[in-house]
């Protein structure tokens, strides 16, 4: 646990008692603060009370008397579409509002760091797609290199639940826009921006607010090294704002598809090969085509981001290359579930929007595509340019019929349920085909989350292939 600094002897309110909320309350108390907890859910309040925490009804008009700060969970809106009433009351009273990410950066460094031979470092990864894979890949490379490392944030462990970093340790954080938008402190040593595509726009008041939330990771804390995906205009703008010029190698530009030779430091992938360029010369090259855990151009972008982050720490290209080959990938993200008769079954249940589904459809040449769920605005109309790889679509969930109307001449079948979709796709697949779950939709019509949807797909596949 990271004890929170700066609130010793003070009252701090905690709103939202999920995993991060309870961890935050415990870390505050470990730092000498008195944490006052509240959640709209009676079940969550009962759980917190059973664990010995003090509850305080933050809906009362006097709830913030003597309170030094309000710490809120990421999922609770503080601005758009409308502020949570409790957060609005705190803001009106001039009480600072923060989250666990801000508390982590405020509290992670300790007096022992001055005695360490190599002070710990923090790598923080944000972006629309690829955050989790990039974060896990950096963590994996560091493990292979023998560097002490912990992974936390939007993936796995809450940031305040990790152990205090040791000599030479690297903490790798995945940070969502919900987390970066509100944190009052953001000071990573290395910050990574993978890409940007429309998502969570209601929460951020539009695309500009969404980008601004991501950009705070770079503009607020001033990382020593910024790794920026420049395949979208926002990334190019951010890189330009951070660098003193094209030769400034404090900014490492990355791309999947573009050749980036005119910069102080760049890493890019084209036609399956990763290349690193520094000061006008190529210094390394890696063939990504045989890296089974990172299929497709979108994963090659993730590889570029992780490679750049690890190179910025001084790791050798050959070491990183070997670690790429031993990376198994993450569950529900281009995950190979099984293979039979030359047919591969790939679980990309995390592809919950059009942009991530488009990347999945570009990763394989012959696809039997399982899609559908709770569709988002616009449905799958934006996927039209990439449907040429789809042999047939098998549609499930609430939006199955709406999706069918947007598929044009692409063969399709409305299956409604996962078991029928997998069975039909497996029965019709031929050697060389990939049966791909890339829903392009949320899961909440049939499943509590994308993980459960992916697990159902995997279970259905295993029942068929044995």
C-alpha cells in the first residue's frame, strides 16, 4: 500500500466505494487521515462498514464541514453530462476534488528514494485503444529484463494498493481519460499516448474535452520523455506542442503505417517491421510478423509504444525483441483461443467500438465475424471500408438487426446468441479462416461486461474444438 501524504490529522471524504474507493480510504488512513466514506449503494456502504470504515452521508448540507478534500471514483461524473450533486456541492464550497491517481503521484516518492542507487520511475500509458496491451507489454518486457516492476491503474491493481517502489523499480500505469481528467497531480517519468478515436464523448463534453483529458498527462506534469502516437491529428498536435523542434528527442513519435525519418527519435512499423530511427539513422529493426501475441497493425502500434518506452529506460533492442516473442497477449484482446483444421478462433471482446473493431478486421485476411451487442451511436456504418476481409458476419445481441441493415452486400446471419453464432461460424469456416469475436458494441444487453462476453466465446469454442 502507498500511504497518502498531505492529509495527516485531517478529514477526507471518499465518494464511490468500489475497488479504488476502498483502497483509497485505506491508503488515506495509513497516511494518518480520517476517511469519511459514502456511496449511493446500500450494499457498498454495508461492505465498507463491515471492513471497519466510517460512513458519512455526503448528501447532507453539513457533510463537508471540516473536510479537507473529496476523493471521487473515476466513474462518477464531475462536469459532463452533469456533475454528481455531491461533487457539485464540494466544488461550490471550494473543497479540492481529486482521485486516487492524483493521490498516488502526490504520495509515491519516499525519503528512502534519496538513498537508492537508481530512483524508481513511473511509466503512464493513455489513449483510446491499445492502453491495456501496451501497459502489459511494457511490464512484460521489464520482467524479462530482470527489472523490478509493478503494473496498476486501469488494469489490475489500484494504484494505491501497490507496494512502495524499490530501488530501480518501474511502476507501469494504464490511465483512462476518466482518471487523467481529474487528477490534481500527474508527474510520470515517461508518458505514452497511443492514439485517439471518439469515445466517452458525453462524459467529456465532446471530442475536444476528451482529447484535453488525455493531454493533461503530458501538459500538467511534464514527463522527461513523451511517447506520442502521431497517426491522428491530435497526436501530431500534441507532439508539436511538447517538442522544441523536430530534432527534440525528448518526444518519441510512433506510428503504425507511416515512415518517420525526419525526427530526433522515432519508432514506426510498416509492412510488419518495426524500425527505430535516431538523428537521421536507423538503429534497430524487428520483424513483428512472427510475434504471435501481437497480430495486426494495431498491435504493431502497441509494440512500437512499448518498445519506445523500454528504449527510453536504456533497454537493448535485442532484449526487447526477445521479450516481444514471449508475450502471450491479454485476454479478450486479439487473444487466440484455439485452432482446429486450420481455422483460428480469436477473442477480441474488448473491441467495443467501431475504431477498435476496425483494427481487428484489418488484422486477418479471411474473417468469419461475430459482432453485435448494445450498439453505439452510428452502429457499424463506419466499418464499411474494412468489410472486404469479412467472409460472413454472425450477428448477436440487441443490435443484431440494426447491424444487419448496415452490412450492405456482406453475407450475414442473425444468430442472436453467442452459442449459435460460434456454432454456425465454426460449421461454415474453412482452413485459413479466422472466427473473430470483435463486437463493435457494448456487452451490457447480454453480459455484465466485455470479459464475461469473451469468456462465453472462449467456452463455446472450446466445447467445439475439444
